[in-house]
C-alpha cells in the first residue's frame, strides 16, 4: 500500500514539473493583465497557425494528384507555410505549393519538398 502511494506521489510530482516550468515564464515583470494578455495572444496565434495548416492539409487530401500522406505542412506565426516531405513529380510539388498559396492567411510558402 505504501509503495502505491509513493509511486502515485512521484508520478504527480513528475507531471507537475512542466506546469511549474511554464508558469515560471510569466513570473517576470509586468502586471497580471500583461501576462494574461500575452498568453491570450500566443494562444490566438497558435490557433490561427493551426487553422491555416489544417485548411492546407484538407486541400491536399481532396486533391487526387497530390499525396497528402507524404507532404508535411507547418505554419509559423507570421503565416509562412513550410512544405516538406516527398512528391512523385515536380508537378505534384508545384500543385501542393499552389494549393497552400490559395489559403487565406498564408503570407508565403517555403517549398522544401523533395522529388522521388
């Protein structure tokens, strides 16, 4: 029974470490509202980036001439899309870039797709 309790406490402590590290980033200067505002902006940027990435992946999945399984999509907070992975032809890679550029919020596309 004591060993179960010790394991449970150790596990809870290990799980709490990332939370403690994350909150320590916001303990510096500034008011509580400044830190809260900063966290909200970061969350909004993450959601925006995720939406762009998801829209591009959906377009790639619908396109029969593009293999969505082999092309990776990443978006940064400035709306720059990074395409990587492999394509069967240059035409497939070019089509993936064109589809990414069509998505609202994309500022530019960096093509790192390799042709196999």
